[in-house]
């Protein structure tokens, strides 16, 4: 992802320690995959380091007029979704790895 897009995403945000604004030089991309971005943000003023993972980055885009647009995404997960996931995991048998696709088992 282009750092200028990330700069727009973090514009108006500042360090929670010293209140210095984040700029493009404060953002370090650690890992980038389809719809996943892992960032490290280091305050240029005090050096405080922040880790951040962005999921669903395919929904972020910047128009030609530099306006950051977040496209419509699915509804956020609900408490019921979390409970359903918990119940599913709680009932898994010893061979639960059969549910993981083969291409993801060695990551």
C-alpha cells in the first residue's frame, strides 16, 4: 500500500505520549498481504513505538482529490457472533486441524 494513503489515514492522529502529529516518515510497513497490513508507527518526536494491524485493507482507497474513502464493508461482528465462535471452538474434537485449509497449515 502506498505510504501517502497511510499518511491520509493517520492525518489528524497524534502520539498518545507527547501529542506530536504522525507524518509519513513515522509509518513503517512490516508485513503486507491481501487485505492485511501490519504497521509500526514510531513517533518522530519522542520515539514511542506503536504496533498496528489493519484487516480488510482492500476496502481502503484514495480518490484523485486526495479524499480517503472507506468502502462499504460487512456489518461488524456481534456478541452473538463471538458466542457462536466460542461454542464452535469449544466443541472441536482432537482432529480440529481438518478444518484448516491445506494451504494455510504451514504459515
